[in-house]
């Protein structure tokens, strides 16, 4: 993952990626470095944390997905971000499903995720995951919807495709 610093920094600086995820801000390189350091620590301490998304083993990083405490500093939430050329192929849903399986296996239920109300792409991913809205709260861009996915509800969602071509690695 330390070798993913440049690619992660570029990804999070893309206007379509940072619009909602970063409230439009460009993350400083040191912030991304700290994110990766925290991710490595998460892995060492048995937490799921964030994962790089690649379209094949050893391929370039095309996205990030996993658990990070963004809106509430104490509660890790499911987040996902892909480079725009990879949008609309079902990758975000597939990778999120894989990480939800890991979360439930680790005893985390419900999985939580937050989306800014105008972020229709993110809302769609949450619907596909069978998440349900549980709260609405104000934020810088207007309002955020908090969604949750209890383990029992997940098992009733669309099954993970067995031909998922996405490999995750720290
Ligand atoms: C959110 C994001 C990861 C979704 O990626 P994606 O590649 O479109 O996701 P998927 O292909 O898995 O799509 C899931 C569904 O959303 C739909 N969708 C994609 N973009 C959409 C949009 N703008 N409006 C409505 N639906 C959309 C897809 O068609 C798909 O629906 P389907 O299963 O019925 O075909 C991507 O838009 C992104 O990286 N955004 C920037 C980062 C961000 O805002 N992350 C969310 C905050 S955590």
C-alpha cells in the first residue's frame, strides 16, 4: 500500500471523485500518506480498513473501498471511490459486498455508510447493497443520509457474482 500513495492521491484529487467524498477539497499529499499509514496499522491490528481496488492482480489502483471513520470520528463507515473510467460496471457494488462479508464475519453489524443527498451514484450503490436509510443530518453541502445494512438484511440482497474480476489488496 505505501506504493499506492501517488495513485491514491491522484484518485482523491479527481474532481468527480472529491466532489462529495472530500467535500470538493483536494487532499494534501501528507493527508493521503497518513491515510495509508492508518490503513497499514488497521491491517496489522486486525481491522478491515481501506483496500485498494485493482482490475487485475498487480494492476494499477483504480479505486479505494473499505471502512474509514469519515463523518463520525469514532464509527468506521463503508466508503468507496473509483476513477470515473471505471464507473457504471458494477465494481463498487461488488467490492462493497466483499467487504461487507468480511465485516459481518468480524462481528460488525450493521454496516454503516453515509452519503450526501445529491450523490445519486453513491445512493444507487447503497440501494444495490440493500442498505436502508436510518437518519438524515445536515452537512456542508446540505444534508447527509446515513444508511445501515444489518447482516440479516444483507443475506437477502443480490448475491455476489462469482466471476468478480476485482482483486483487493492492502
Ligand atoms: C459512488 C461510485 C463509487 C459508484 O461507482 P459505480 O461504478 O457507478 O458503481 P456501480 O457500477 O457498482 O453502480 C451501482 C449502481 O449505480 C448506478 N449508478 C452509477 N452512477 C449513477 C448515477 N450518477 N446516478 C444514478 N445511478 C448511478 C449504476 O448504474 C448501478 O446500477 P445498476 O446496478 O442498477 O446497474 C462512483 O460514482 C464514485 O467513485 N464516486 C466518487 C466518490 C464518491 O462520491 N463516493 C461515495 C461516498 S463514500
